[in-house]
């Protein structure tokens, strides 16, 4: 009985060791393509970046990590999304069998940088991983639309008219004061 117990323990130790080696050894590489390679947008708009990877076998556990300038911004699995709080409800990530998509809403100047997608296929073992080549995000200041230019022109015209009206009113008041002063002087001073 003792021999069988030792034999079972040895088998369990070997199986655990085998599983650990599968996770800790250099994982298999998968091909990941990321597009577009560069995006130029105006502040306040939204963008999408995508990572594509091939499904070579049945995959149950997929994890996608996105980073900006080598700093983590989002981690997504089949069932969970964890977003860096800096992005405050502006960042969304979805994954399916062959694609991961990152959406950033209401782009700001500080969102500019290099975004890289990393894919991990964790189930079934052994773990496979791959990285995209990156997407460079360039953010430009807001562009004036024709409607905002028209509103600005009307505002400028209204300011000019108001300024001119104030000058005319001041001239009238000064003239009137001078006339009243001249009329109230005694006759010998005239």
C-alpha cells in the first residue's frame, strides 16, 4: 500500500512539474498584426485601433493587453475588462476569436503616443503570445468649422458696433455737458 501511495505522489509531482514547465518556458509565438500603423485625429473625436491574430486551434482563454508608451492602459479577457483609471470611461476594448478592438472616445492631447497590443492565448496550454507593431496616435488641436467662424464674425461685428456706439454716446455726453456749462455762465463771462 505504501508503495502505491508513493507511486501516486510521484505521478502527481511529475504532472504538476510538467504543467509548471509549460507555463514558465518561453511561450509559443503567434502572429499579431495591428492596424492602422498611424492615426491622426482632432481633439474631441473618437478612434478605433485593431489587433488581428489567427485562430489555429480551439481557444478558450484569450487575454489582450494594450499599452501606451510602454505603460499599461487596459487588460481584457473573454469575461472581464480592467481599464486604467486615467482614461475615465473613455476607453473600451472588445475581443473575439480573431480580433481585439480598442476604442478611445473624446480624444485629448495627452492621448498622443504609441499604442501596442499584446495577445495571450492562455487556454489551452501551452500559453501562446504575440505583439502588434504599434499604432502611433497623433492628436491635433480642434479645427474651426464654418459655423464657428460665422459665429465668431458675428460676435466681432457686434463688439465693433457696441464699441462705436459707446464712443458716440460719450461724445454726445461731453458735448452736452459743455453746452450746459456754457449756458450757465454769467453773461459778463461770455
